C-alpha cells in the first residue's frame, strides 16, 4: 500500500534549488560561446577554456543538482499519486509533450534557413547544439521509469544504494581509462541514478535534517575529494567538456561528478535557512511560482534563443566574440545576455503552453505500455542528441533525425490510449481446438 495519498506541502528549498540550477544552465550556455564567422564557416570556442576559469565549472555544472532535486520531487509525487501507473503516465507525458514543438520546428528550420541563404556548416552547428541538450531527457526517461524500483531499494537498503552505484562508477572509470572507453557510457546511469537516489535521502533521510556545520563538512569532503582526484588522477579539472581535451568529465560522465554533487548539495543545504527566507519574500515567491511549471521549456528553448541572437549578430552583422576575460568581453556580455533573454521570453510565450497546460484526454495506457513509451522516448532523445537536427548531406536515412523522431512520436502515441487487444476470430479459434 502506498505510504500516503496526501499531497505533501510544497518544499520551498527544492523550488529554489531547481530555479538556481536552470538559471546556472542558462547563464553558462549563453556566456560560454566564442563565435566568429567567415566565408561560410562558423568558428566556435568556449570561454571557460580561458586559463583558470575551469574552477567555475565546479559550481556552474549543475546537472548533479538537477538530478538531486528530481529524485526528491519524484519521491514526493510518487507517494501522493493514486497509483504507480498514474504517476508514470503523468511523468512521461509531462516530459514528452514540451519537446514535441521543438522537434517539429527543427524538422522545418533546416530547409527554410537553407532557402534563406544560410550556409550548410553553421546550420549543422545550430542543429547539433539544439539537439545536444536532449541527452538529459534520454537519461531522465530511464531514471523516471526505474524510480518505483529505486524507491523500493531505498526503503530496504538506504544509503547503500548510492554507495554501490558510486563504487560501480569508479570501477567503470578504471575500465574506461584502461582501453575500454565505451564502458564509460554506463556511468550515464550509475552516476545520475546515485545522485537521484540522494534526493530520496533528502525527503526521507538524514540529508533533509542536516545541520549547517555537517552540511559544510559534507561540502568540504565532496569538493576536497574532487580536488584530490583531479590533482592525482586522470580527471580533467573542468566539469564540462572542453574543445580539444582528451577526456571529458561529462561525455560520458565520470565518477568525479558524484563527489562534485556532494560538494554542491552540502553547500546548498548549509544555506537552506537563508534560501528559504529569501524564497518567502513575495517577489521571489512569485518568480518561483512562475518558473516552476516552465523548467523544461526554459531548458529546451534557451539555446534556440542563443541561436537566433548569434544568427543575427554573428552571421548577419559580422559580430565576433571579444577575447574572453578582456574588458570588452565583460562589457559586451550583459548586452549579449539581455538580447538572448528577450528572445527567450518571446519563445516562452509561444511554447510555454505545451508545458503549463495539461495534455488533453485521459491516459488509459497500462503500465507496460507506458514503460515501452519511456524507453522509446529515451532512444529517440539519445539518437537526436547524437546526430543533431541538421546532419551533413549524404549521411543517409539513419544519419538524419527522422528515425529518432519516429521513435519519439511512437512514444507519444503509446503514452496515451491503451492499445486495442488482439482477439482471435471464433472460426480460427475453433480450428485450433480441432
């Protein structure tokens, strides 16, 4: 029997964590690109590759906080749902519906932009950037699917579950750095499931009641171990992939991100009281209420806003990003940010409704059908993230987006109505009996 069908009170701290995380994602992605355009070629660089700036990624790489907050939110919502089937139906549709207009737009944009004279290479870059963010959904659909099992494991084994995942992640890293590189992709599940599980311990464990001093100790331990692993191990200092770097801590994720997660979570838990007081102020509370139902839309469309600004200023007007860290760079960064924010606000007005409005119709799909839908959606998101929306010409059918779009469309159809049952005709049934 479900522990409680009563809807829990809104956890203000989790709202703040998620808002800070999405804000950090947007700020990092908008200020990272170093762009210039010449003779049909868009050159791209990363401002965080500036010497010494990698340390910023220990705080700005907030995917650990996204999975931590997601784990807590999933446990709250699962406990308050009438059934596991109802919960899974709501979660799959909530994640899937906002991505459909993005896919639809990018099925049309490459052809339209080519007709308007945009060269193939910058179009490929834009299509790749637009799709790369879908890796998160590819992993998160699987995370949602196994959440009921992970909750049962949490009840039985507690902290042993994330510890085991962490140990497995370290073993995967050992294999990865010893000529078994493809095994590293298993950590896309081990690492993020471990951090997701920590969200359970915030709701139903000691993390939620951790005092300030213990939270600071947890943060110091997490960041301290991170520093030791960077100094004496094979791990790069940056928590995001850098151009030309032989190893990335994100693609695929390394065990190092688990310790970064502990550092970040401990830091925020230490500031929990102050954050809750700030969040209680009417203007902040109103902002949190506004962004809460739009997290996925902001995530999906903020890079499209950047693409619009870059297309107009870099391709159209010949603007080049100043040298990162220079006086001119710091002077131009706020203007660049404001332009992207204005475009994003317009996109949110158009596409935010797909997330804020509940999908029409009653979901009658059984749990097995919803599980297949989640797996198809994960496969579709992964394929799009790997191949982009505008691959080079001549890549063939499976190098383009259409197969992955088909998987996503199939997921949407399966996540709605129950499939009609197949019945054997009476005549055939009689022949079988004979």
